[in-house]
């Protein structure tokens, strides 16, 4: 490390920087992935000891809803990528449009997932019902909160883009938001088969 | 650290992360509250038990004993004392029989000179405590 | 010393050290009572002496935090304190209230103290660490509010830095969370649940913010590293502290009647709690290695590095040791807990206050930057004596705890509590010897204040790569 670094000064080589976006978000993403990994491991371990219970209650989950949500998140990720490409080309207006589209897909996820929760709560299911539902609700709710956080971050990006805040030389913010969103998406791609599909 | 990692970014992680987890903690707290009626033995929380808890506090019992594992570790766990000492009579008999000047060379509980009514309240409080659903803690009768 | 009003920190630091001595003396008494059960009985029963031991710790750490804030904030805000008079007034109120409370513990039976202070009107007494009479608790709140006003206004009117902002957030959190000490329902489970909002969210939450900001301040001053770099680290560390520590509260909700999902939430998040402490260690060493000058106060730098290492060991490693719920099922409420408590409190909070005192006291006593070399050598001796002693206390208590858990809870034929206590008495004796060593270290520390001599010169560090 260069001892004369002054922090807060952005490098001019951002466009080709690796990893993309801000290093801080990568530290944060790694920490988040660590938490989810521990949660997933705990789920897998507990499932091993209660396979029948898990299979029985897994059948009560709505897999179609989960599939819709998977598509929603993947589409959102695609839109986010389009947003990044637009920002790299210096097109702030286009970047904002794609990012808002991604946020809309995130909203679709929230609506579908909320409907699922409403269905469960109507049936009187909560964290204490049994071990399976404890994990199912904890994991999905924790992820649900991350989707909200991801949308907040994307909204900040979209608003800045609308104000013309990015340029082809400086668009670290867009990449940062995109990186976080992809993490949220990635976690769901593990969560979906693990909780909904795996028999 | 990378040049791109600004102080503003670190600050946002601090505020955002804290707010996020405070909200999550409050949500879990809310859920805990709705779960407690099934676990905390409130149906047996009589006025006598409340009186016993007040006596427990005003004599600083937690300064030597633990209750559900919390407190000092100088004297035995009391979350299951009701079972270990053989019910209310065992508890009352033990408390009453403590010598005023202690036991030479050994740890001893002080003599508190409780009235019979106070002893009943303490026993009732320990009975109530022993019936809280503690996920099978302590591991055995020795506490 | 750049600002006159920083001088109010001096009485706070002196009181802190005085009460620290009291805390250790009572620690030795209860340590001895562990092996000679009737020592001082019935005059000073164990529960009273332990209460004095723990309450003195909390009070002197609060004195230390307040003193640190009064020293640090004017320098960060680049202006005098709003009201040095208020700071001195609050010092005396807090000291007198504290002294009266301790005398009350020692001279009146606890139930008598409860009656005298009208505990039945608003019962808050008789819960671990919150044994103070309700009136004392109200006094603490008043002192805390006056203190926050004084410090807060100084920050608002002056330069706002990350260090002072984080300190202020920590101190405000400390005051707010203390309000849960006034909530004492008859329902034991709720009582315990919110009791932890004070205890856990203090020591594994907002106190770590205070710790972080004091450490950052001392490192800025002693290493000369760019403030931007240090403040960025500070943000990341405290972010990790709260991200892991808030849900980490769940590791206290395993066996007190709360729902069992806390075993998962608590285990997972508290397993991550060592991360911020580890980052703190990396941070401290990194900054000292990148230092732009060699500060003449070597003792202060030693304390700062010691804090980072010992906080990681005591709070991080020894905490992790028994935080997972399947392990905690056996270790909960055993000497393992006591072992962790001793090293964590010493490593994190005792050492950070001593770091600040070590850094600030020479200036408060009219020196340029540091004590004489002879004085510093003695101080560093005390550092090693106390630190090595606490390591041994922790190791002996861990040994006692492992045996206790095995004999009383894990073996096929569990033995009664008192039988086990007799069997592990040797560990308690060794702990007591280590405790005496600690006292010698503390007396050495105090002696170092009375060693005079000429002040060493500041040296500019050779520029890296030059």
C-alpha cells in the first residue's frame, strides 16, 4: 500500500477496477454471505436429523410462488446489469430507468412473498410451530429484509442517476449497488432449492 | 484498504447495518412476547409469588446463587431447588436451619429470620420459577 | 493540554483509580471466601462483598469513561467545554452518591437498605449488577443527563469529528439503555429478558462504541496516522460490533424461558461477535506500524495495543468458547462464565480506561507529552503484572469451570454443587494467588505516578521507504 494514499480520493482507473464497485460493499457482502452460509449449514444439518418432518412441511410451501419470485429476482438482476451498462456509457437517464425497473421487480418479490406469509399466518403458523417453520420463516424473512435493503440501495442509485450523478469515468456507485443486489439474488438462488425444492 | 473505500461508505454501513439489525431485533422481541404466555408460567404468577420475588430481590439472593443460570456462582442454582430440596417444606426447612454465625471454615447462607408467611412466599416463588419452560435447562437435578 | 477545561478530567481519573483499588481489595475478599467459606462471616457475607466488587467496577469505569470524554471532546471539538463547573459539580455528586451507596451495602443489611430507600415504591434492587437503591439509579440518570448535555453541547458548538460523534452515540446509548433498569416486572422471564437489554447491550453494544472511539483518539494522537484512515476503521469496527452484537443478545435467551429459536439466532450471530474485536487488533497494530512519529509516551501505546489484544482474547475468544447453545447448555452459569467475565472486562474496558489515563495524565499534570522514562518503565511493569495476572485468573477459572461442568453436569453420576466446589478448591487457591499478583501490579501502577524525572523527547519516525 502506498503510504501517501489520501482516502476519499477516487482512482481514475475505476472503469477497469476489480472487484467492481466499492471495496467496502465487498467486505459487507462477504460478511453477509458468511451469515447466510452459517444459517444454510445449520438448516442442512438440522434437516439431516429431521428429514421426515422437513419433507412433510416442505410440501405445504407454495413452490409456484417461489418460482415466480426466482424469476422476479433474476429479471431484476438483468435490469441492474443493463443499468450498469448504461452508466458505463454515461447515459444517466437510461441507467435510472433500468434501475427503477429492477426495483419494480424487487417489489413484485415483496408482494408475492408477503402473500405467502399472509397465507402462513392465517394458518396460525409462526416461529414456534416446529423446527422446519422456524428455519423457513427465519431464513426467508432475513432474506426478505435484505431485498428491502437492496431496493433502498438501488433507489439511492436511481435517484442519483436521475440527477445526472454518474459518468462513464465515475460510476462506482452503480456498480456498488449492483454488487449488493446480485448478492441478494445469489442468496435466494441457494435458498430456493434448499428450502422449497430439495427432497 | 482500497482508495475507493471511502469514509462515507463506512459510515453508511454503520448506520444502515445498525438500523437493519435493531429492527430485526425488535421484530424478534415482538415475536418473543407473543410466545411467552405458553412458556413463562404466568398462570401461576400469584400475589404470593410476586411477594416471594420481592423478598428474593430485597435480600440479594442473586449475590450468591444463580437462578436459571444467572447470578453469582458461589452457591447452588435455584431454578430447580424446588425439586432438589423436595418441595416447599424442604426449602423452608433449609432456610430456617441456617446458623446465625455460619459454619466454621465453610460457606454458609446467612440466617435471615424470615416470618412463616415470608418463607411460604419464597417457596412459592421458587416453585413458580421451577415451572418456567427453560428448554430442559439445567441438564440435571444438581443444577 | 490544549484547552483549560480538559483539566476536569483529572479528578475523574483519580477517583477511577481509587475505586479500582477498592474493587480489587473486595475481589480478593470474595476470592478468599471461595476457599475459606466463613472468612468475614457474618460481618461481610459473600453477596455483599461481591456486590461491592462488581458495582465498584461499573462505577469506576463510568468515572473513567466520563473523564475520557471530558479530556477528548474539547480537543476534538476544538473549543472549551460548555460548562467545566457542571462537570466538577457532577463529579462530586456522583462520587458522594457512589460512596454512600457502597457504605450502605457494607453497613446496613441489604433488606434494610431496600427499606430505607423505599424500594417497595419502585422495586429495582436485588438484580445482578443493578443492586443499587432506586434513588442511586435516579442519581445515575441525572448525572448521565448533565454529562451528556455538557459533552453534547460542546460537540455541537465545535468541530464535529467521527471520534466525538461515535463517543456521543455510545454514551447516549449507555444512558438510554440504563432506563431498562427501572423495568422490573413480577414475571421473571420478562424481568430477565429486559435485564439483558441493559447488561448485554451495554458491554457488547454501546460500550464497544465508547471503547472504539477512545482507542481511535489515542491512536490518532500517538501514531500521527491520518485521521481519515483511523476514522474509517472506526466506522467499520463499530458497524460490525452492532451488526453481530444486537442479535447476539440472543445468546442470553437460551434457557430463561424465551422461545427456542433464540438458540439459533443467538448462536449464529454471537459466533460472529469476535470479528469486530479481531478487526480492532488488526487496526491497532496496523496503525502503530504505519506511525509517522514515535510518541514519547511509550506506555500509552503499550496500553492501547494491550487493549486490542486482550479485548479480542477475553471478549472474543473466551466469549466464543461458550456461546454456542449446545456448549452453553453445559457451561451456562458456571465458572466458565466467571472466567470470560474477568478477562473480557479487564481486556476491553479496564484497559481502555487505563490507556486513556496513561495518555492524558502526564498532560493533566503539566508535562509536555509523557512521563519520565523511569516512570514509564514502572508503568509498563504494572501493565505486564496486571495483564499476566488476569490471564492466569482466567486460566484457573477456566480450569475450575471445566471440572465443575464435568463433575456436576456432564458425567454419568453428577455430584452436588458443594461437593464439586470442594473438589476444585485448588483452582480457587491459585486464582487467589494470581489475584494478589494483580494487586501488586495495581500498586506498582499507582507508584508509577509518583516517580519524577525528566521528560523524554519526541522523535519523528523515519519515513517508510526513505
